[in-house]
């Protein structure tokens, strides 16, 4: 069994250990919830301060002077390498839900003879809500089928226009087969839209190699862009001339300052910008992305797998039989989180939070722990499991105060 | 003719003169573009700093600890008195374009036997783009007619489902008859959606007295919420149980943390929240709104009319016959800006910017100047006109550098 000393040793030889100092985490903070909201980095704070200063000093003139108008594209290009996209294929704007709404309507228009959207019954619920909603607005009858993703093959046929899956399951942390599923969908003549909420910044993927059509992700999880940080949209280059932004606005117009009453989309990914994004929100994300430039997604992935391996090993050895580890052991199928199923998961998560170990609960029975290599140490994993052992030994999770579930965490 | 000394005298007796110190405007800054991007206030900066600290210190736990989840409603309630709305009728989220998209689709669903949307051919272009776009997604054929707003009566009939007008014309600054038009639209059995982009924070209106159905406005103009500050949506109380959010998300669900795969809207205005708004962006707006609590919209309006009267008077007396003042003289029909038409308006605006007087150009021939009583002084109006006189006398606007139009201002 790995000892605390061995964890300290692993930290001492960790090539990206120093990146923790880019963040402002309190010493006692055992933060295993970067998959829900990443922490603030010093560069994110500096970028927000910079934009506040630009706004103060140059007011409206800042849009030109500091290139605010291009920020959605500039940030897109910085995110591109994380998912194997090319420059000019990603734009940052809006929320993930709107990104999925836009890309879904855009995709449906490209398959006018088909009328089915397939999605995962275990998908994050808001994905399903927005697919159901836009199905009403597609201009023709569309059926959204929520399926068992492992039975995709039997649902794929000439009726299917689009498949929308989340690449890493938000509950279990299972990473799906990006290339294999995309190929399978294409073989059936359908288009593929991936939700990378739990992928981007957590593990490398290659949308170009997998020939992904469309994707979207969010800025506030592994990218550490701050609460409610904007989303991004990926549209493969060869689609960009063909697809329309179904919810267009003046910032995606070919000549936005000519104030023409007829919409004419500009070229490229910029047409997916609808209206003014929050420049403060973009700044925080901009600064947050700087941290990633001091490492590579390969390094990040290597440490992520080591951290999740370690957590699984320690939980199983120190708490044998008490939790069902629902996250796949197979590295190829694992995101950057570990999910432990337990009927008392809610109380367990709350008792851990009280001890300074922040994970989160996902109904009905999942204690979810995110492992983010930029700032987590091996010894943090060890100490978190030690707290978990004590919670269970002392039955702290059965305290009255945790009997009623409330709000977010 | 009003003299500079008289302007200084007016400033000395201005009851809200001290509010200028809430902002961080440079001394030489003659900022007549608060109708495009309001300046940063000290309280906006403080609010952003506060949220950065919350994020740093409490991470994901902040959503509960600091009430982040309720910020969209809390800010809505702070904006409510500016437009005569009641508590619980406004939510802040998304961009103005999305707000109009949502409210338009919601409204169309309430008039299923009608198929026409009327809008103003002089409307801000992005309003027309998004109306045209959502008309494709309404689930039935919808026609968007861009009309001369003065001919509304002849277009209103039993085919019209919705009328969408911007209350204050972004070019001319003309304020439309809110109550009269709303009544006219209702008399024809149609619904009314007002865009208050150039109204909110600039002049008081009373949506309750006018029985307005839906409205939307933006945070970055007269509310001073910062670049790309979120928008707001107003839904009259008695509509809230009937209308649906057409682009729903988990934050509008009755039980967001039960992760149900079927959407069930929560009660009230909160259902119009789709997904996580940028808490940083909301914070800036929150802080910006604090300034308004030191005055009333009645005071703001009184000074706004005095400032615009003064500007018109000085331009006409000092530059007789050179500009066509397209903004109405009638106070009841005036927003908080003055638009001067001139064939060389672009160069004039650029030459003024070079002199430290920031207004903006709106194609094809409008030099637009916003007058925002929270921080503008009477003497600023005087000095701005003095610069304009010198620009025209020296033909500075005809300089080669202003021959080619570029980008934003």
C-alpha cells in the first residue's frame, strides 16, 4: 500500500509540481472539485485586473485599442490544442447550453431528410433539456431519443440526423471512445456533436484525427476560468462555410458597423459569435489558460491518471468493500475524476467538506472527486483518503445535520 | 447663449453632482459615450474584487455561501424600479440578443393562431437578425415585417402575434410612446416586447402602468455594468405561469440538483435562467447598480433633459445650420442622447475623439452623443461643444487619417 511518505516522494519528483504555486489555494484546502469549479489562478486575477484597468482608462475605445472584439477567437485558438483543433476552429462565447443549442440547430439543417437526435440517457440533464427544446424549433418534426449509449449501434439508422454525447460521463467519469463513436455515427450518415465539459483541460483528445463535426465545452471546470465562465464552440473547418449560426447577432455579421438590416454572416468561426460577450469573464479565462502554457496536455494526462489510480488504490485498500468504484479502471476509459457509489454518498460528501475535503454529490448515490494535476499533490490524495477513512470510522456522515439535502455541493 | 461660467454655476447647484466621484474618470475625459459603454464605478470594481475573493477563498462552496445562485434574481429586483417593474419580474442573464430570442419564442407560443411579428425598420440591426432567425424556429411559418413605426396602426391586424420595438431609437435618440403603443398593440390582440437597451438607467418608464408583456435590456450602457455585461429579461407577473423558457437549462429546473432527465420549470421568473451566468460579470453590474441607489430616476431624468437641452442649444447657437439635430426637441420623445446628422459625421467623431471628446458614429451620417447624468457635468457639455466648434473651424474632420472608416467607435 502506498504510504504518505511515498506520496511526498512522488510530489518531489513531479515535473509539474511547481504549477500549484500559480494558484492561491489555502494550505489546508483539499480541493477535489476542480471538475465543478476550478480555482482562481494568479494569472486569472491579473487578467481581470488588467481588463478593469483598460475599461477604466480607455472606456469604449478599449474595444479597438485592446482587441476586445477578437477575444472570443483568440481564446478559441488557445483552447484549440487541448482538443486537437486547428486555429480558427473554436470561438469562446455564451454558455455551454446555448453552444449546444446553436450547434444542434446548425447540424439539423445539414441533414434535412433526417429527423432523429440520439443522446445519452446518462447525459448531463441540461444537455437533454436543450436538445428536447430545440427539437421543437427545428422547423420540422424532430424526435430526441435518450438511449443507452452502449446500444448506439442498434439506434443508428438513416433517420438519425445527429448524435450528441458528453465525452466524459459527469457522474461516473467514464471517457467514451471519441474516434470510434464518431466513425460509427458518420458511417450511418449522421453528424456528431460532442460535449467536452469534463474533457477540456482534463485529458487530451484529437477532434481532427477523429473527424469530429462539432463540439462544445465550458470554461469553469478544468480550464479554471471562474464561476459561470463562458463556453466554447468547435466547428470543423470544412463545415464553417456550410453551417449557419441559428441564433445570429451583429458581432457575427460581415460588416457589423454598417448596421444593415439584413443579416449576412462573416466568414469562418466568428459568425458563431452572436452579441457582446462579457469581457471580464473572457479575461478571467484568458488568464487561467496561461497556466496551461507552462505544461502540456500529455504531462497533465500522465499525472491525472497517476492521481486517480492512487485514489482508487487507497480507497480499495483502506476501505475494502465499502464503496463501489464506478469509474473505469481502464485508463483509456477514464476521465479525470473518480466516482464512488454509496447509499449514504450525500452525507459522506458533506462530512468530508466539513473536514476541508471538497468533492461533490451527484444524485442518487455518487460521491464525486475531481483530480486536477495543475494544483493537486499526491499527498493531497493520501490525506483526502485519510479523512474519508475517519469519516467512515466515526460515522460522521450519519450526523443529523446531513439528513436533509440542500443546494449545490 | 449659455456661457461656460453659467455651466459651472449649474454644476455647483446640481443635486447629484457628487455622484461623479463614484466613478474613476480622468479629468480631461469628456465622455459622451456612456450610451455605448458606461464607465467603471468604484463600487463595480469593489464588487468584482469581492467575488474574486469569494472564488479564491471558498471555491465551489461560494455558490451556497455567497448566494451566487440567486444573483440573477437579486440584480433583477435592483433593476425593477428603473422600469416600474415589481420584485420577481426581472432576471439578469445571457445577452440581450438571447433575451429577445427567448421572449420572442415564448410570446409566439401564446398567440398560436397568429403568424406575424412586426418590428421597426430603424431598429438596432441585431434585433431584426434575431427576430428573422427565430421566425425560422417557431414551429410554424412566421413572417417578420420591418415597418415604419409611425405606420404601426395600418399593420396591426388579427395576424399579428407580437410587436417588438426598441423604446429609444439607437440612432436618433427618439423615445417612443411606451403606454400608447403597448395599448394599441393590445387592442389588436397582439403582445408587446420592448427592447430597453437605451432606456434602462437613462430615463424612467413604467411597464406596470403601461401593462407591458415582455421587455429586455442590457447592462453595459447606462447601467455601467462593464463591457459585455449581461442582459435582463422582464416578464409581467401574470405571464409567468403561462409562458415557457424556450431555451431551458438546469438552473431553471424545479429541482436542479435532482438531475432529472425531464425538464420541469421552476415557478416564477427564475425559469428564464438557463445555465450558469458569469458571476464576475454579474458582480460588476451589481456594484454598478449601487451608484443608482444614491439618487432616483426622477433626478437622473431631470438632469438628462437639462444636459441634452444645453447641448442642442449650444450646437445650434455656435454652429448654426451646420448640423441637423435629429433628436426630438419634445422632452416626452427624447431619450438621453443627442444625434447630429452630418455627411462628414464619421470624421467629425474621430476628430473629437482625438481631442478627448468621445462620442460615436452610427452609419450612415450620425454623430451620436450620450448624456449620462451620474458623471457628466454641465461644463463638460460646454467644453465638448467648444471642441466641436474648433473641429469644424479647423476642418480637422477632413484629415486624411479619417478618410477610411474602421471598427468600433
